[in-house]
């Protein structure tokens, strides 16, 4: 009887060859899979912004054609020569709470203690879906809350009426901040150019005027001096802040509302359109908490694509931009200057038409 020969196994060389081929395939496929995943994230992020645009459109209809504020202070009262409180001691009301039902009208803060129901405001390319509010629930932020007061309506610690994780911000030239009374004294200065609400129909070139865009997912990039405790070195999350495409040599990037605006002499204190030279080449590499950028456009996140620097050291990653007519474009921040897409004027500020 003929005995069968024993089964032959892999030699060490053959096994190494197989392992090498598998490693080679992984090396080839992983970058492609990573790129595909990032493309999907970019598309989803753009879809979120498109949905925000639809929510804005509903708001505009409900509020007689006006755009929402970027943020206002809880309990704010506007008087003839003052507004109280003079800082957001009770927290803020953010534009995200106005969309998809008036969450800002709720007497409960429970809805701001969970990310459930707020997915529209989270970009998957940002860690944890974005940044927390300045005042949020315990464990949601690495920073201390801006306010330590008790909300008079709820009897609970003050918490911002804002999506618990935020990836998007609005254009300050279209959506006013909470400084509304001429010559009113706030905790950080006197209001020289009060904000006003903007009627969407009054904005020229809605198809080329940015309404909203993305922020960075890096907390150090988005930290500012507290409005409740100014000058004390207390930094808070700036996710509620809008961005502006305008600058001036007289005031900081966030302080255009403090520009002197004497009647009949607004031309003495003009605003200037920002340009690519006002941008930091790669803000994520030198983020310093509490440091104001030249313009707040450095807060526009460059979140999509590979972190590649061009010959000038500029971070070439892209962002999604929502335009006032509702469409979304994915592009680099420098592309928003040619043509200039941050507004033909600073619609939300009095004296906002004296642009150089």
C-alpha cells in the first residue's frame, strides 16, 4: 500500500512574502480610505450647513424678513441710554437655539445638557463635533464657565441657550451681536456703533454673500477674554462669536462697534475689507488662548483635506460656506476675497456703509 506524502506547509519565505503583500495592500488602501472618509465628512458637513440655511429661511419668514442675531444676552433690556445687564452674567442666547423650533423660549435647560437633537450643528471633521458654549453643563468643556450666576428664570446655574457642540458660525455683517444702544456702557467699553437687525432682502448679491461657515475644532484657537470678567485673564470658549470680513486700524478685530462714529463724520473712521494678507498662514500651529487675531476670519476653520502648506506656508485646507441664497460651496478661505464675499457693507452696524 502506497503511503500519501505529508501535507506541505508554507515556508518562512513564502509566509513573509504573503505578509509583505498584505502590508503593501494596506499601505495602498489606507490613504484612499482616509481620503474617501474625509470626502464623506466634507459632504455631510456641507449638508448640515445647507440644512442650517433652510432653518434660517424659516426664521426669516417667521420674523418678517429679518435675520437672527448671532447672540444676545439673557435678560437683556434696552433702555434710552443704556442696556442691562452690561455683560452676559446670565449666559447668552445663540442663533442655534432659534432654528428648528424656538428652544430659546424653554424654561428648562435640559435640552442644552445633551447633544441629542443638535446633530445639525456638528461637523464630523471636528473633534467631538465642535466646541462647547462659554456656559455649559459640567464635563462638556475643559474651560471654566464664563458666568457663575443663577439664571433668574430657572433658578439653576446659568447656561447658554446654544447647541452643546458647535461647528458653525455666522457672518457678523449680517447677524448682529448684543450691543444695541448708542453710548451705552458695557463691561468692555462704550457702544459707539450700535448693532441693528438686518432685513435679508436689503442685502445685495445674496448669491455671493456668506451667511455662515465653519469654525476650528481646536479650543485654543477659539478662546477669548471673558466679557463677564474682562481683563482678568479668564478665557472662555468663543464658539458663540460671529466672524467678520472687515477690519480697522483703530480697534481690535472684535471691537468694530467701538469705532468712533460722530454724526456726519463717519468717513473719518472707516472700515476696511479684509484681504488674504490679513490671514494667519497656519493658525493651528501658533494658537495662543486669549490672543485676538488681526481679523476674526482666522476663526474660520480650515477643516477639510490634507494639512498641506503651500510655498508661502499657508494651510490650504478648505471650509464649507453657506450663502444667503441658501447654497453651499466648499473652498479655501482666500477664495472668499475675490470677489469679496463678506458683504457689500457691514449691514448690521450703524455707519457700516463707510467702507474703504
